[in-house]
C-alpha cells in the first residue's frame, strides 16, 4: 500500500497545493489543461482516487473547471471585485446608475421576481414590523458570462412601497434606492454583516456550484433619516466568483 501522507498532510492536499502554486505562478493560465488523474497518480506515486480528490479540492475552491471526458482546466472566469463602500454611495444610485455598475462593466442577466409576503421573523425584527407584517420581497438571480454568481432578496415594508415602482420588476434608473428617495425615505446610512458558510441544497442548485464550496452571506440594511430601517437585502454569493474590496480613509 502506498503511503499517501507526509508530515501529517494528506497526499491529495499536497498535490492540490502544488497545482495551486503552479497556477498562481502562471505555469498554467486561464483555460489551460492540468495533468490528468492518471498522470498525477504516476507523478506522485499515489492512487488515482487520491489524484481525483486533489483536483476536486481545486474545483471546490473555484480554481479549476471540470467536465466529464474533458479533464480539468484552469478557470477562465474573472472574479467580480465588489466595492463594498462605493457601490452604495449616493452619487451612484442618485445619478441613475445601478449598484451593479459600480463593480462590473460586463453585461449581467438578472432574473427578477417580486412578491408580497409575510415578513420572515428575522426580517420583521430588522424592519421593526409587527408580527405578520407584509413586505415586498424582490428576489434576483445574477448570471455573468453564463455563470450564476449571486442570489439576492430585498425586503421592504409593503405599506411603505405600495403603488411605487419598487413593486414592479423594473424599478427604473437608480433602482430601489432612487425610488425610496422619491418616496421620502432616501438611504443615508448602510450596515453590512458578512459571514461564510456552506450553501443549502437549494442555493447550491441555483448557483450551480459544488455543495462543498462556501458561500458568502451578506445582510445589508439601509437606513433613512432618524435611523429608520427601510430595506434589508439578503445576499448569497458564490465565494469563488467574488473578491470583496473595501477602501476607506484612516
């Protein structure tokens, strides 16, 4: 039996680390094919299953793409650089621009669904609604270059936005925040919470990602004057599709 560990590190992890280092060094560029399972098994004197596990690690981290019969190739997708502060600046949505455009010039497809529902308990608390209070739930799925990258649902008090463009699929230039401003509830402060976890089964399917790859969960709350919470946006990001970029003065 082949000894497949060294210095306490599983051999598949060593292989994955070697390949990752080669990718980062530029030895393999976007779209380049990596050595196959058989070649890796021979090179490292391990079982084919061990080599397969190493490639799976890289796939779960979003570094490689695998297709049956085509082997593994270095991922060609360029991650989205999400500018956490600039994207919600007043000059962005106040100037009629979409928040998405602060991060990306590549065209994106957004599937939108708008529903009126009873507020989930945690959303109701964040919006200071009575139990059973209704919210306008705007659910979106963002697809970039054929790749689903984010799921997002914005919750707003139905009483606040009833009859406005916020309840329609197309909210118009500047999006939700521009429309809130017109209603007298312009956002003046934002708060984001970020955490990582594994996706639910539904999230993994909708994002077409391996269930072993973490997602980033972001909760952003928008506040109007007086500290009134006017929107809660619950976002689920494919962690391999994003770089979170925060830039601010000391």
